[in-house]
C-alpha cells in the first residue's frame, strides 16, 4: 500500500505554517497579503488532494 497522501498532508502543513507566519493584523502590504492568500489556497488544495488520495487507497 503506497502512502501518497502523507505528502499532500505534509505540504498542507507547510503552506499553513507559511500563511500563519505572514498573517498580521492591521495595515498589511499587498505582497504580504498575496503571500498569505496564495499559501492559504495552496494549503486547501493540498489538503483536498490528501483526502482524495486517502480515500482511494
């Protein structure tokens, strides 16, 4: 049994960590906001792929 879903969950945690690290309250520059937004989206995509992969195995 191949455990491909572990890779997706690990990447999801990495992107979630980046999103949390760059989150700031108040006046946020556009670059930091884009990094936060893209990291959050990548986290969600990787989490969904991990769940799909887990169900297939």
